[in-house]
C-alpha cells in the first residue's frame, strides 16, 4: 500500500482515533460527543471524530502558554522558525493529492477550483510566512529611531516581539487557506497557538497537524482541538490567551469580541461581505460576463469575498442580463471530482435551505429570477443551480445580507457618482470588482470603502497581499505583511546618550 493510500485510509475510516493534538500528543476528545463529518456531494458519512471538552481546551491553552513562556520555543531564532516552516511546507507538498482529496470530501469544492484556490493558495501562504520569518515584520525585528536632543540626546529602539498565545478559530469554506494564514503567522512570529477548525470541515486541519507533529516543533507550540461553541468560548475568554483570530459570521464575531473584552485581549476578525461588482459605462459586456458571474459562483458562493451585488449601466443592462442567462445555462453543476464541474454542492442541507429562502423572499417581494434557478437533477448532494435576481433595490434583504450561496443580484445605474454611493451603501466593506477602462476604474477604486478592489479581473492569488475589510467585515488583516504584523507587539526601548 502506498503512502498516499495509507493517508486516505486514515481519514476515510469509520472513526478517526486521536483527533485532538495537545502538548505534542494526539488524544481522543473527551467531551462525550462524537462529530459526524458528511460529504456534501453524496450526503454520506466520511468519518467521525470525538470532540474536545472545555477541560481539554483549557489544557491546550496552558500548554501553549508554557511553550511560549518557558520552552525552547521562546528562544528560537528567526532562521530556525523559517526552517521549520519550510520543512512543514515540504511535507505538505509531498501530500498534495491527499490534502486535495480530503478537502473535496469534507467541503465538496470542485477539483479544478480546489487545486489552486484551496490547496495551492494555502501552501503559497505558508511559504510566504516561512520567508517572512527570516526578516521579521517590514524587514526587521528591531529598528532604531532618529537621535533626538529633547531635552538631552537620547536613542530609541523599536522591537517587534511575538504577541503571545493565539486562539485561532476558522470557518469551513476555505479550511486550508484560513488555517495557513493563521498558523503561518503564529509559527513565523514566534507565538504559540490553539487552533479550532470548523465542525463542518476539520479533516484537512487534522492532516496539517499530522504533518506538523512530524516536523519537530516543541511540545505545546501548536495545539488542535475539535470543539463546539463551548470550546470556542474558552478560547476567546481565557486569560492566558493574548490574541484571538476568528474567521466566520458577523454574529459569532460579535460574540467573540464581547467575550474577549473581559480580558481586553487583541481580537482579529475576518467576517462577512456583500461585495459589489461595478460594470462601468463603455465596458466590453461580452468580456465581463464570465469573470463577473464566476466571482459569486466560485466555491458555490461560499466565500465572504464573493461579489454578489452587480451594478451595470442602464444602457447596457439588458444586454448584460441576457448574456448572464446564456452563460449560467452552460455552468456545470455536479460531482466535485469531474474536472468540468464549475459548482459543487453547498456544505449542508440547512445552508441550501437558507440560501433558497432568500431567493424566494426576494421574488415574493417583487424581484425576479432572470438567470438560472432551481436545483439540478442529481440524486444526492446539497446542490442548487446558480441564480441571478433582478428587480430588487439595493436596500432589500437580498442586497444587504450575506447569503453564502451561488446567488447574485443585478441593479442598473445611471451615473458613476450614483453607483459609488450604491456600492458603499452596505454594512460590509470587504471586496469589490470594477470592469471598464482602467483609468476610469482606478478613479472609482479610490472611492470605494473596501479592503480589496480588483480591476478588470485583478490577477492571481498573492500570498503577500493582505485580506480584510472595513465596518462589519471585521478588523485587522490576514496574510501579507499587514497580516504578519498582527502577531507582534511593539516595544520601545530608550536610553540617554
């Protein structure tokens, strides 16, 4: 049996033994609750794992605290941290196919999309952090300030020091990438962590920690618990935790912020989005159809950065809608391992029901489905066809709420000033897309309240770029140098000359 087969057999077994990793040891969760992992494409059981208890979460935090304060990790050099992270990347790359298979099993993400956007982006992110560990944030762990003569000559040194113990809680939609952004920052900076992946997709995190356990990190540096809300509350309230980084819904993010406030710890939140696409006057409509539509069909719309509100100039509105309808008719919805599949299933039946409910209410309120709609003729799986809704206002429920499904709305506009106001009229501010002549698009991009703006398709994934948003899209940044800085505190040392 090959190494690949042995790995696959491990997470497709009836039950995964020892699914929590605490203080360098694999253990069973002792909460008494068993978590069933479903394949959203078949509705069948992938495997089962025992869930961690709150007592185990506290033990994991204590081990992370001890590793940060007392172990060899606290004196590890940047070069050694970089070496360990590169070694972890090497091992994960050797298991690329297994990671891909595992991720498809637990999320239903289509294989063609999952290779790049799910697996490769995560590996690229870890590699970037491995290199950043060598030099530190902004290229230095220490930097001097100018000598001042006020009231006497003095010198100052700024030191970037690891922030401490980090609770890292991730969502299900991009489980590897979200883990890489959090774990990469922790391990590169010299922090320690307790990770809690989503209950819906914990298997790829278990695989990453299996590799991490082989690399040689000191005990307690990185811990993994498979928990529910009660465990999450421990991770966000415990006084030994210095930083909480969370990716997920606005509602849960608000709860975490409130819970963390009792100990005034640092909280990083990457939350929801209801991002706009603007098709500017003069845009080549035919060239915009695929990129504007796929931006909210990718991963079946289960992405906080999906640009689900599309604004098209009134003179080109009818042409745009007709073209999207023709495009959606050819979108393949189906088995995730078919390389031609564009859209796989949603994660659970409850999620599909929720998304369909938004569409039904929009239609009942006067909107209309102008492209796509319904469900594909498939025997199993939590599938729905892509949907484009028109005839709704920018203040409607479907225009202001994050659906987390393959549903877009389209609204006409008359002037650039009007569309900028419409795009910014949202509780969110995470991601935006512009299509049209680049000089005009650049001017509009500067006016949008959004953490990221892509013009004419933007470009490929960049591990060195930050991700995050304004308002209820969260606070802080993940990835890139801005995200790396989040794992440090700055110390000012000053002395007379």
